[in-house]
């Protein structure tokens, strides 16, 4: 149940367009090459890192447990966090939804007289569409993570949780830099990184406010933590005079000790590193004016539909996600279509469950179906989120009219056809004789399949699902002789 | 009019009403069980060996010395290798002593002069601890002014006393709490890196391109 009067929203949402966007992605061979590269590399690295960890399963179970403990008592732990953060001198702000969060940040920026804002990577600020709001207010938010900066320059959205610009080739990035930054074109990756370093150094030095995400917030100390590899989060939170961390209500863990297991799980699951290059644990602003670091530290805590998932353990577990991206890299659907097809800042299996739950199923009713339910996501999830179960739960909601009425009506016809098809299939396949006859027909009709498009045309006429299936694939040929025939021959020759 | 804070808490409480968690809070003892922690790091030699091996595997460069005089010599060689002239220092006495012995370098306090910090060639800081498990440096912001000097220059040289290397992440976190949780606890493992363009690993995109650690066997 959402608080009335709030409007949970995910920025730039086009999650009902999955079938269309997926089709477009499948036709893009550059994208598909890049996707295979990233998912294979991260997948392999993760597997190697996990293989070297004998207690991996116990660690996952611990992490799941800690998250469930936190989420089922979230009011208690959130209160504790706020109390301790404020005691450490942190200014704590709350926002019910995306609009309220953006306007809170805008007001803070204006109060600080901030013009340039250095941003380090944060999925939560992507979710609320913060940059556009700040830009409309005449401010200059600069994404400083290399991948995020590239997509900001290109005016795009991230396609992978931890490698946001993976859909772009170095050639495309070379063109982008040459056009947008007026530098000499180079497609040398080292050079491109040097250009980024040079340009962004100025932003760090000019920025009056640094905005970071939050990987973990610790209730008992009021601390929060950011993990990264590039050093841009360190710069964004060290050079400007004010630092603002933006987090969802679910980022909490109860105890400082709990960090240890999450620090072992997150980098291994995300990039296969034993630890990312940098972790920064922030506990309040600097103690004396002579010290380094920001004068003021602020935290903005966002609901945006999250609290509505707390009531039931099936939905609550999706708030345990630590945004590692492991489920993307193993997903047979994500591997083919990539992040943009999901039409949400949260792509892949976890995106297919988070997006409809936060934004409302009517805004993302195709996503829970964008899965083969193979369970690979559940097997790699470092906090053991049962994603297939959540997908089924959401499918149920969409199909049974628990969702909005127009969803029910549209799917009723499909449901009827599907039920009839399966009933017929079950009848046909459960009699030995009928099975034999079906096989005989398949083999006899085989030569017709050689005529291009004929099978497809017939299949499309017969039943819509078959037509959809064969539109992108070849129909597998039936074996020239059946198992039963071969068996009889074998038996006969003995 | 209710504030956003009240509304968020009210919504959390409303949705959690009647929820029975299957999980009771972990007791301290269980929470402190170090799942996945490597074993066999009780001896100093084993900790130094693992620290060096892991840090080297992520492109950190480790130099082991017997005393501060040797540390000065190694620092001189590092500065020469990179052609460094302008060197930022943290305010730690040991850093001042070791770098101060090098008369041919122009040194300054990196926490005081931001303009020079942005131009300098190299930064020298101490580190409060090392972590053997992960080859990590641990910096407490209240122990030393090294937040920017360890970050902004293209080369970072960290001085670490080998007696301060703790076995695992868990012990490092415990040390951070024992130190009263300063405003910033930084864990640093190797140079800055990115794979954001075609997954090609490039070091030094924002933070230091090179990380040298001078390990001083202090007793």
C-alpha cells in the first residue's frame, strides 16, 4: 500500500515497450557483440572469484538473513540510523517520491549557491531523474563516473548497472568526445580516459556540491559507504564543500560488523574483484575547520514506492538487492537484448521485478514475462533473492486482474487460447497412439518445411504463439526416423 | 501538514503492521563470525606476504625496507623514476621525516594548497593500517591529513609500518571502530581503474595512476 498523495515514479520509463525495444536490440549486431563480451567476462570473473571462496553459500545465507532482519524491522533500524547520523552531525532529509526528492536536492543546491554539481554513480538518482530536474533549474550536474559521463554526453540512459556505457563502442565514444568536447578524435582507450580525467578534474575543482549514491548505511553508527573503482566518488565527496548521499530506505544494515560479509560479496558478484579499488566510509562532517573534506554532509532518504513492498516476504525480498548486476550477466534474456530493451533504469531480471513493483504493474506489464524462469539469477544472487518466484507473483498479479482492468481484458483471450492449446497438447501427448500419429505426420510433412516460409505461414495461421515463435527462429526438423522405429529395429536384429 | 519524514515512517509502519519476520536479530557473536575470512594470517610474515601478493596482483607496487633511512632512498628512486619534482605531503611526522630527507624535491602540505595539489607530480602519505586479506591500505581521516594527498596527485606513495597490517577486513573494520570512526575511513586497493570503455582496463582515470607502498619493518 502506498501512502496516498505520493506518486512513485521511475524516470524515462518505457517498460511497456519491451517487445518492441527487444526486437530493435536483436537487430543491432554491434550491441549484441558488446553484450556477449560484458556478460561473458563478468560472468567468468565472478565464477572464478566465487570458486575461490569456500564459504560462499554460508555468506549468501548470512547476507539474506541480515537483509530480511533489517527489512522486517525497517522502522526500527531507520530510526536508529537517523538518530546516529544526526548525532554525528549529518543533515538527514526524507522524500516520499521522486518529485519530492528532486525538489529537495534542487532546494539544497540553491541554498548552497551551487552551480556545478559533481555526481558520482548512483542508480537512485537515475531512478528519480535528478539530472534533468537540476538542469531545468539552470544547474550543471556533471556525472563523473566515466561510463555515466559518456551516456550523459550522449543523452542516453545506462544499459548495465555496473557498466553503464557498455553498449557503446570505442569508435562511437571517440566520435562523441570529438563532437561534444571539441577534442581531436582518438579511439585509443587510454587517450579517451585521459581526456575524461582532464575535463572532469575541472568539474571537481569547480563543484560546490558533490552527490554520491550509498551502497550501505549502517544503523548503529549512522555511517554510510560508497564502493567504486575510479576515484571519482572520492573526489566528488572530498573536494566540494558539501556532500550529499542519496539512498533508498532499503540500503540499511543493522551493525558495523555486518559490512564484512557484504564487502566480500558485492565486488565478487559485480566485477569478480576481491575488493573494488576504493571504499569510503563516511561518518559525519569534518571535526575541525582545519581538516580536509566537506563542511556539511547530507543524506537524502527516498521511499518512492519501496515501503509498499514491505508487507509480504515475497515482495520484501526484492528490497534486499545490493545492485551488483550479477543477475544481468547470467540472464539468457538480458544477454540477448541488453539493458535498454527493459525501458527502465533497472534492467535485467532484478529490473523486471523492481520496475513494476515501484512504478506499478500497469506501467511495466511486459517485463515479468521477459524471462524464461531458468533460475540462473536466483543462483548467483548474493542475497538469495528468489527472482523467478517474484516474476511469477507479478505475472499472477497482471493476469488475475489484481492489476488494472485493461490488463485483464487484453490477456483474457490469450489466457483462453493458451489453456486450450495446452489442454489439446496434453491430450495428444498422453496417448501412445496419438503420439505415434503426431510423429508420423511431423516426419511426412517434413519436406514441406524446405519451402521457405511455408511452415512459418502455416504456423502463424494455426496459432499465434507458434507464429511468434517461428518468426525469429528456424523450426527444428523432425528426425527422419522415430526412436520407436529405431528401437524396434535394434530389438529385431538381436 | 505532515513532513516527508513522518510520512515515510508512517508508510513503513503501516506496511509492516502484523509482519512476523522469520529472522530474529543476529546476536553480536554470530554477527562477528568472519564468514569467508582467510586463515593462517596470525604470523606477521604471513600477513606481509599476503598483503604484498594481493596488492601486486592489482597493479600496486610494494617496496620493503628495514628503516626510515631506506624508505627515504626508495622514495628518492620513485621520484626519479617518474621525474617528479613537486611533491605533496600529508602532515604525518613520519612522512615529513622521510620525505624531508630529500633536499632536491620541492615539498608542500597537500591539505593546505589546493592549487599546487592539482599541479603536483606525486603525493606521499602514511596509512594507519594494511589489510593482508585484500592488499588494502586503511586511512583514518583524523589520524593524518591525507584525504586529498592520497587522491589528487597522479602518483601516490604510501608509507605503511608492517606491524600495522591486520589479517582481514573484519579486523580492519574493528580497528576503525576502535579509532572512534573518524569522518572518513578510506580503503584503497591498488591504483584507480576503469573498464567503462569496451571493458578495457585503464588505470588512473580519476585517482592515482600508480600506487607505491613502502613497507617499513618497524621492529
